[in-house]
C-alpha cells in the first residue's frame, strides 16, 4: 500500500515494541501513545535515518522484525504539544509496513471541529459550508489536538488545511475559498495533487502569478516543478 504525507497510521503491538526499542529516550511518550491507541502521521522519507534504530529494535526485543527493504518502510512521526519555551518537540519514527494495523487520510473538517477554540467556530462553520464538494482535510496542531485532546494549539497557531483537488475546476474553487476573506480564519496548508505531490497553496498562488516554479513535496523528495506539470495530473473538469 502507498502512503502519502499527512496520512494517519496506527501501529500494531509489535510496531510499538519496535518503536520503543528504537527510541528508549522517548519511552514514556511512546507508551502513552500506544496505550491511548493514538495514530502517528506519515512524513517525508529521509534516506539513512532509522537504519541504526531499526537494528537496535531488532536486537533489543523478542519481536521478529519483518524482512523489508527501505522502500517498504514508512517514515512517520509524532508532534507533541509546545513545551515551556514554545518549541514543539517531534519524535521521528521508521515503521515496517507489516507493523501498520490500519491507516486513514487526514481528518475531515467535521472530525477536527470538536477541538476548535470558540473564536474560530463561526468562521469554521462558514468554511465547512462553502467547501461542499471539495476535499479539505486538517493536519498540524488542530488535528493533533482533535486526535489526542492534548493542548497543541497556541495563540499563534494556524489551521493547516490539506486541499486535495481532482479537477482544475476544483483547484480554482478551493484556492478562491482558502485565500478569500469569507471565513476570516488563519489558514495555511498545502494542495495535494492526485500524484501525491504537494505544494503550499500560498506559494502556488504567488508562483502562478509570477509564472515561477514551485517547491513540491512528496513522501520521497523535495524538488522544484513548473505548475503546468502538476496541473497535468488533474482532470480538466
């Protein structure tokens, strides 16, 4: 199965054992995450990271590690609530595909709604209403707060939206909604094209106006591409 950035994955018991062995300094957090049955999130692959950890996990546990090449592993992570300095600690994981119990796309707008602070709710309601027919998902701090009930949002937080258009018409409609003032929300986030390639929607708007290339992120790489290359992955209507 192919996983995309921001997908949510749940680990098997063996997966958590391997993660604990690979990250002994994070034992308390990882045990809590496992006991609460919270997911981790798919991130970009980083060649070379995790190989030593995987070996340590195999040596330190009685769990049989699945035979898998690097390409079969999934790079994932956990973002923790801000610490006393305002920094957001992150735990990087490398998960064998056989250690993934289930997965889902990022949270829908509806699923993330219970975690909203009160001052965002009117605008969020309007965003939900105006986004009918568009695939908008939530990731980042709001998603983590909705998933865990931990205090992940701060006064400076944005709402990270993953917009997944299938057609050029949807792309235009979604960009108009996200960049418009009707909802009055501090939105940020990415467009994810059907190929799994993602671009900051704010950068897309700026680059399109300047006919410039955009920074594209996938699970495997970060590279520059012309907007037309990405538009070609969408249906005309």
